[in-house]
C-alpha cells in the first residue's frame, strides 16, 4: 500500500496500528497535514484539533506498546460534525450565537467512537442549525465541493463528506433527519449510512430542551467514509448502547440468514417524481451490478411514496414552526431564514388534531412499507431525483424550493419512517459524482451494506483517484 497514510482505509489503519506496522501518530499526522493543506481551499473543517489529536495518538501508541486492550478504531483519525457535543469544544451547529457553546460531555455516538479508540482531528462544517442541503453559514463560511465548486457538497453533513473525500480522515461522523448523511455522500462521491432510528444513541447535553417528537422519530447519526468496510467498522463502534438515549434499541448488527431472499425492488420514480437522465442511468447500472452479484431485481414502487414525502414536510415543518422557527428567526443567518421560509411555503398548516392524525398516518405508511419489505427485502432507489444542486439554489425563491423538495423526496420519505438508507457512488456524469440509495426495513442495515458492497466491487469507484484535487 502507499505510504501516504491519509489514503488508507480505517480498516487498514486499525489493523496496521494494532500490529505496530504504523503508528497512530503517523496516521494522524498524515491526515492533519492533508487537512492543513486543503482546508483553506475547501473548508470542510471548522476546527482542526492538531495538538489534542497528536496527544491522543501518542496515548494510543503507548497503549499498543503496553499490550493494553484496544478498541476496533484504536488510533484511527476521524472527524466529528459541528452539531454533536464533543467535550471541551463548541457545538456551534453553524450558528454565530452558539460559537461559545462549549460542551461539557460527549454526545453518545462521539463517546462510542472515542471508547473504540478513535482520534478526533477536527470538527466538520454544516449549514446553520444543520437545516439545509447546502453547507455554508455566517460563522464558518462555505464548504466547497471538490468535484465542482459550482455545486453543493450537500448538507447538512457537507463538511463530513468533503473531509472524507479529500483524505482528512477515513471516517466522518454525520447525522441525518432528511438526507443529511446520504445527500452529501452522493454529492461528494463517498459512501454514507443513515442507520435506523434507534440504532445509534444520541443526546446533546448542550441543547436547551429536548427535540420535539417528530424530529426524534426522523433523526439519526451515522458514518461517512470512502468504502463500505469502513462504514461497517464505524457503525459497529458507534452503535453501542447508552442510557442517555431512551430510543436506543439493542438490535443485532447482522440478521442475515442463509437462503434469505435476494429480491430487490427497483424504484425509478412516479408520474410526479421523475429522475434526471444521469440519475436513471446510475440506477440502471447499479441494478445490473446487483444482478451480476446474484440479486433478483424487479421494478416495483414502495407504497404511498408521495404521501410519505409529503408527511415529512407537513410533520417536520409544522413542528419546526414553533420553538425551532423562532430560534431560526432570532439567531439564524439570512440563508437559513430564507430556506426555512421557502420550506414553510410548501407546508400545509396543521391544527392540533390534524398534526396528531399525521403522526398516526406515519404508522400506517410504515406498516405498509414493512409488508413491501416482506416481498422485496431491499429497495434500490435514487438518493435524489436530480444531480447535485447548484450552490444556493434554495435561496432563489419558493418555486426553486418546491423543485428541491420534489427532488429530495427519496431522502425525506425514508427519513420520516425511521428507515436505514445507504448512499453508494457508481461513477461520474459530466464530472459530477452520481450514486444510488439502498433502503431496507428497520434495523436491516446489514442488507443495505451487503448489497452496497456488491455495487462497490463492480463499480470500481475510488473517490481519491477520481477527485480532481
């Protein structure tokens, strides 16, 4: 393998550090040097924790020499999203008013990575309040897509995706309430896993109050990286239980059995939601890769897809119009305020009874999707119906926001149902990364990851070799 350790996978680094073939300090220094070289250009990291990271790396190397028990990420450099608590660091969430909101303890997902031996080298950028599919804010500035500066790197985990794509750590922490892991992975040519709601424990002690219920049902934390083997490692470390999150479920990471059905539903859209030709081409290529791997792919649509996408808008945005909306108007930058108002323009106002009925409808739709997964254990669908958006498209008025919401329906429909989704790159279209999404039933990340590996092996995609940087 190359001696440029920033190019190495998390799996390879963890094994080599454990065997004393390389040191954690060498791996961390390599990723830090990469970050110090490229962060001024692409701005994925809001903070580079060089001194702390090198001290942690030295401690990791000392543990190896002492023969101490080692976690599965021992000595591996990672990045943490700016909306998750990291003790001693500000949980800015991209908001100027939160620049001094220093966390007193770690978010459980962050704790789990640290307990597994990971070394944090930096915090990754987000839009204000992690609430857009674009990653810029008045506090930390704009994160740039390394493939095309005129297109979004995705959001809200845009900094995480760019950091992984450029070699600033093989694993990046992200979170996803409406595509915030999967969409940046798609836009930057990396892999990103949104786990099932309840798979990874979550809690920010720095938050002023508990998140409202619908947000809790939709939001998850998960890993981004450059290959699926690394996502497996990151998910295993991240998903350990924590009593601070009462939603956490001790579900096994792999439930596959010999002889399990290998049927896949290929969903290319509806009359109201049609994909860009490049998106359709990516889907058909991924379907062929799965067929070559022994899967049986049939065209089929998940039930009530349009209703599920509308449910996300109506439930999440009606909920957000309360305290979240007031905080956006009080402390948000102009970009998030315009985007928020644009989304409200496409939201049906719900009174108390209608809101309760909408939450009940979620259960009905999720039950029907469960039956669909009984027939088709895996769903192959777009990440977005469009190529990665031009930057600041959500600043161009209500009509543009309507186009965005239609395009992102494969992301939001699955998020409101709490389902796992994996974004997998398959290649380029006119220099822009293209990918697909794999979705399965609750706690069946194993099915997504196995099929993703089949696509990955046949697409032969390497973001480090394909990125023009």
